[in-house]
């Protein structure tokens, strides 16, 4: 038999309450047959339930993967709450996949979402000086490509063009940095690598979609995470990208996860959130 109890307790509010906002339209784009119809591009946000204009938070713009053929901006949000609890606003935008729009549509969408966040910084409590980009798999490939194309006008399409789409730091979860090497038949490329699955969609833009060819000393600091047993995105892609960043004098760290495959749960553990937080906080405080 259950014994009822009445008890007065004192709880200290050490952790603020968070809220989830979905279906925020950040852009309006051509969708079906070159403008026959249009589509609102949307994003989801995790941020403090109670905000003030003075309370600005750094943003992590998260890009979901999906082999460039599909994406779901909400699928990873449960894992990203851990970073929201550490003081970041999480923004997860949709972007057009290759069956919805060819390159550079996805990069144009991502940059539009960054400009939108800066334009609405007061509304969402965004620190416009600290917007970081982070993605996994195809999302990571797009994240690093976004980071190395700062100032390239072909990617700046749509509204809020008076605002910058630059990012101040990057976290790359097992992305592809050198699309060109895959098309050239590099020996270290597994048979089912991401870019081989969607090869027809990237034909002719292999160099333009290879972040490794665009690295300069001005590339934002980049943290790279990759599994040693990744069968879809070769570990060599991250090793070469790390070496290229390092040679250019860009602040960069590479963590190779022993025994981890593509999309492995080991990437979403508390010790990894600690690594990410330490890296980004170093940039916030710089």
C-alpha cells in the first residue's frame, strides 16, 4: 500500500528552462521545376524559455546529414539539448538536397539561415559575433564548405543581404572534404562512400564542392571528429583536411574515435560534448 507524503523542499534553479521552436521560416526558395512553385525553408531552435535583449548566446548551427538525398532537421535535436544546456542556442535549418536543387542551392540555403539569425538576433537572443556551424556526414561536408566560402557572392541569395553569413568556428563530424579525390578513384575510398552513392548529382562540380581546395589562412578554426572504422566517409578525408588546415595556419584539432563507424553513438557522449564546448568556448573568449 502506498503511503502518501507531504514535504516542503527548497530547489535552487541552477539550470534554466529551455524551449523548442519549430517551423521558423527563414527563406522562400524556388522548389518545383525552376520556379513553378515555391517553398518556405524552415529551421528549429532550442533556446532559453525566458530571454532578454541583453542576454546574447552563441549559436551552434547544426546541419543534419542524409547522404545529400534526404535530411530531417529535427532528428538530432535530442542529442543537441546537452549543448543547449551548456549555454548555446541550437539552430537546425532545412537545406535543399540534391534531388531538390543542384549545387550551390544547399550552401545558399545555409548561408541564408545564418543571415536570418543575425537579422533576428534580438528576437532569439543570438550573439551575432559568435555563430558556429556544426554538422554530421553530408551536413558536415556542407558545414566545412560553408566555412571556406566566406564572401563568395554566388552563395549570397535571398533576403537580409546586409548581414554577414560568416561563421566563427566549425565542428565537423565525419564529413567529406575532398569530393574531387573520390571522383578520381582514390584508393582509400570505400565502395559505398557517400559521394559515390550520389555521384551523378556532383558531376562537374567536384572541385567547387571540395572544401579542401578553398582553405586559406582566414578559414575559421575547425574541430574534426571522425571514426577510425567509418565505412561511408573515409577517415583519410578528415586526416587530409586537418593537415591542410594546419599547413595554412588555421587553428584545428582532430579526434579519431577508435572502433567507431559512421554515425556512431560514441560521438554523442558527455565527454565529446565537453571537447566541443571547450573548443567553442575558447573561440568565444578569444
